[in-house]
C-alpha cells in the first residue's frame, strides 16, 4: 500500500509540475486554459463519483454551479503554479528550452499514471467514512429514548 500511495503522490506532483515547467520555460499565459482543462480532466477521471451520471443531471443549476466552482479553483491552482514557475525563471534568469507541448505532456502523463495506480471505486470507499464524519450531527432529542432533557 505504501508504494501505491507514493506513486499516486508522484502522479499528483507531475500534474502540478506541468504548469510550473511551462512557466519556467517562458510559455505565454494562453496555456493556462489548457492546463485548467487537464486539471478538470484529472478530477473527472479520478473522481467520477463526484460528477453527475446522466445528461439530465448536468442541466440542473446545482451541477453547473459545482462545475463552475471547481473550474475557478482549478484556474487559481494552475495560475499559481504557472506564476511561481515564471517567478523562478525570472529571479534565476533561467529559461528552460522546453517546447510548449512538453509540460502539457507531463500533466497528461500524470492522469494516466494516477489512473493506473489508483481505482476510483476504491477511493470512493476510502472517502465514505470522511463523508459520514462531516455530515451534520443527528438531533439529540430524537435519539433520547426516554424523551427527557438532560
């Protein structure tokens, strides 16, 4: 289990390394939407249980709001990694000689590696206790068998 966890963490590192390398390579800001799409693909492929199953479910406002919220978070993460990469490259005066597709390939590789290492069904089973722990507590009056206040 330890090796699988390390490989999954390595795959996550590769995901974030892509925009960082793109920033260090001096790529322009137009690659940010590409990395945002890759980050959203990561969420869809590795967490399918968090997305609607049917087309009718996608048309509900709650699903669209959830998608928009996740997209905004992913844009922020990509822009942060990209900006840090640009900052490192600027401060050190180093520009990596990478083509634009190399960092994109690194992030895409992370999705394939993470999917090979982990099973989304197992992740859902592991997340179930956490979901139950964050559920609102039951009404204490409803669980009191005598119906008296203590």
